[in-house]
């Protein structure tokens, strides 16, 4: 598993995780459910139904509400598919030359500590679900508050799994740090509106959008 530590304003780091080929090829029940939901979601995007379009619009808004730290934890959760040895052999954290290894470790440690926070949020979202039951009784109106709380509960649960896997990385000594030359220059070019260099160094279809949103969030 590759983890990239990219600089953010306010002395923060953006973590972007790429699972190994084995992690991608190991299909769990969770993966099957997520793929089924994604397929349904894509069908709704193509639908001419006004209600489905509104649900998709609301769903996109809800997805964009997730913070970059939560998204990183949800990516790291994929590490649960492999053994300790496989995790130890494959996990590398890449960072820029001007970012110290100790700072990367510190930020990863803070990320792992968010497990309790997401546990609290998970409980709150579950407890809030019964309050959305009256919306179900309204004809032709989808229970958007209920959908949102279910989605947030899933995100919190998945982030908790990611934090647990991050603890596992620390406990097994699986984290190996390596300097990636030209990463800082690529990140600086990205912040100036030129993402080409960073996209050559770091893989990931959603990287550009997520990194840009993280920069904007930390800049405010």
C-alpha cells in the first residue's frame, strides 16, 4: 500500500492512499455492496426522474462534505484485506524532502486518534435515524435526512476501520518512509493551477479534486 503525504496550509498534511493489487483483487462482501450501490447510483444519474435527480444532487453535496482526513482513513481501511506480513512488505509512505519523517509520523498518529471521534459520530447518526421516520410517511418525497444519516454512519464506520488499520501499521512496524524527489515542486505547481507534474508522480483518479478541496478547506 502506498501512502502519499502532501503538504497543506497551516502545517497540515493531506494523505492519499493507494491499495496494492492484491487489495484490489480481494473482493469482500463490503466491496460487493459498495459496487452494487455505485451501479444503482450511476443509473440514477442517467435517469430523467426529477426525484432521482434531486436525490443525486443531494447525494453529491453529502459526499463533498466529507473531510480529507476522513477520506484518507476510509482509503486506509482496505489494509484489512491482507496479512501483517503482506502489509509490512508493501506499505510505504512517500513525502517531500522538506517534510521531516517525524512530522509525517506525528500526523499519521493524529489521524489514527480520530477513531474515537468517528465512533461518537457513528452513534449520533444511528440515534438520529428514528427522527426521520415521519418523512417516510410523506408521499412521493424520499427520506433524504434518513439517507444522509445512513451515509454518514457508513462513512464513520469505515473511517473507524481505517483508524484501526493505521494502528495496526504502527503496532507491526509496517510503516516505511521514503523521500519522493520533486514532490514539493509538483505540489507547489499544483497550487498555482498546474496539476500535470503531481499527476505524473502520484496516481489516483480522484486525487486532483480531493487535494484541491483540502487545500481550499485548510486555507479558510
